[in-house]
C-alpha cells in the first residue's frame, strides 16, 4: 500500500507491507527510540565505565557524544522526512547508494539490533541476580536469559501497540526512579557547582576521547523509531522528531547523571569507576536507602524494555530484507491477524537469545555479556550511521535539493563515525575485546557473500 504525504509538498510514500497502518501515536513512536536507548541502564552500568576512562571529564564526554549523535540524527531525520518504511536506515541507503552498500547497511543494522538485544539480556541477567540476592543461585543465568527473550518475543509477536505502550511505561518508571535519586543527591549536596568537572586543563584529552567512544554506546538505537514507518501516525513528521528528540532528551539526562554521579561518589569517598552499584550508593547518600531495591527493579525492567525494543526494530529490518530478497521471502510477510512481522520476530528473538544462553551456560557473568555484546553492537551502528551520513548528500543531489548545510552536516557526521571507529580499534583493547572486530568482520563477509550469491542467482 502506498499513500501520499499528507502535506502534499513532495512525492513521498508510506509502505505498510501488511503491518498495522497509523497504529502508533507520536509519543509511542518516540517510546521506540527511547526504549532502545534504555536511558535508565546508563547511570548504573555505562557511566562508571566511562568514568574509568575520562575521570572528572565524564560529563564532558557525554556532552561531546550527544553532539555527535545529534549530527547523525540530523542526517537520519532528513531521510525520514523523505521516506517511511520498516527498513529504516537500510531503505535510506537503498534509495541512495549502489546495491552492495545498501546490502551492507542492512546486514550491519540487523546485526547491531540483535547484538544490542543480546547485550541488554545480559544486563537483565545481572540485575535479576542482584534483585534476587541470596536466591539467585537457585535460578540458572541461562533460564533468566531465556525468560527475558521469550517474553519479549511474545509481546513483539502479538501487537506493536501493546509493545510500544509497555516500553513507554517501563522506561518512564525506571527513569523517574533514577531522577528522584539524582534530585535528592543534588539537594543533599547543595546547588554548588563542582568546578573540578569543568577544568579542562586538568583533564587528559586522550581519556576524554576514549570516554566519548564508550559514551556513544549509551545512545545507539536512538534512530529505531524509523523502523515504525509503516505503523506510526503521520510518520514523515513524527519519526524525524522522535529521532532528534530522543538524542537530545536522553543526552541531557546522561550529562546530568554523569555530573551528579561523579559529584556524589566523590562526596561518598568512593571511586565511581570501580563501583558496581553507584545508584544504591547515591540513594544511601541522599538518605533514601529504601529506593535501592526499587532502582534494581527499575534497571531490571528497563533491560527488558530495551530487549523488546531491539527485537521490534530488528524484526522490521529483517522483514524489509526479506521483501527485497536479501533473506528468504517468508520473512518479508506480516502475520495475517496480528499485523506484525511474525516470522521475522521469531527468527530475531532466537538469534538474540542464542549467544546469551550459550555464554551463560559457560558461566560468563551478565555484566561481561553486556560488555562483549554491546561492544559488538557498536561496530554495526557505526557502519550504519556512517553509510547513512554518506548517502544523504547523494540522495539530495540526485533530487536537486542539496544545499551547503546538509552537506556540512554529512561531512561532520561521517568524520565523527570514522573517529568513533578508530577509538574502538586503538589502543588495542584486552581480550576478548581485541577479537570482536574480527567477529564483526566475519559476519559482514558472510552477509555480503550471501548477497553476491543471491544476486547472481536472480540474474
């Protein structure tokens, strides 16, 4: 099905592919991007890791990372105003770049979503064990991982509207809990600026640079609202807004949390970079110890919300790949009753759960699964964001609408992604992180080999 853009200013189309048309409100569309980011997981998990690299410059690292993501978001939003489809960034590259590069985008984006889902399932396992405390040894990690994946598959398979509402409520609850602790920490400390976090001369540029690269992982998935192009109300307006708003709103939240966690942990005479439960420490410092268990539970359900958001997005990318012949065409069809990409959801969910269950059975901790799979996801997102930035001026020039501003934004975004990639490769990280680029490269080579085979077969 194709419908004209409601404003009638451009020859744009919205393809439904059998999905439920006009099902999601602007707020529910925004919820998809926000839930994939999973902002409530950054304060307890990612910010301490960034602090270990950037030290007092952690908030500045997040400020720079937000700026980079806004640049990429502007490129994506420009495409989202022109085309709406479940294929997301894959479709944007497909209408701009040669087929080989659009196929590369598709495989990279699908990989990014499923590895992010695997990462947050690892986080779910970690927080479930924290929440269960002494009872955790009675529940195998692999069982917790399988439960999280199965529940997310069930919701994503049944109804996208239920999925979006659930993600919205879960993430809002989690963020509010963290906001309460952050606000009470600020009140306890008083409204006095921590000047040490603003003295750039006392900070190591290399540490901040490495911190920026890690901080980018907090934002990945902010573009996932673009996968709802067939289901959002007025998608050519609401989706670009959701992409930009999610980057800005969550970025501001991360900067505030980084600033106050650095401040609060210093006041508590603890090293934020070595802390395993910084939000519990801040809750104790603020005199609200009772919020500790609720924060753990909030992080737990936020991990589930992020798993659901990633499976929802990945399934729609896989559906569009099936529609275009990159994978079996059975994956390109929607469920006749639920109007969801049922087959793609099942395949995506299984691919998400498999590595987590295998690692958990081998005794790998949830935090390590989160770190390993999350680092793998970064490679997929950097590839996709970089190709989208390159594709934008090509598309605009082809349509005779290229101006200096989008060209400069594209150049800046492309340079940012190249720097981000360099930051993941040098200095060479310790094992097993030094092997992750090769894992990603092997996956991409396999995907492109399959593309070559299917292309030759269809000729």
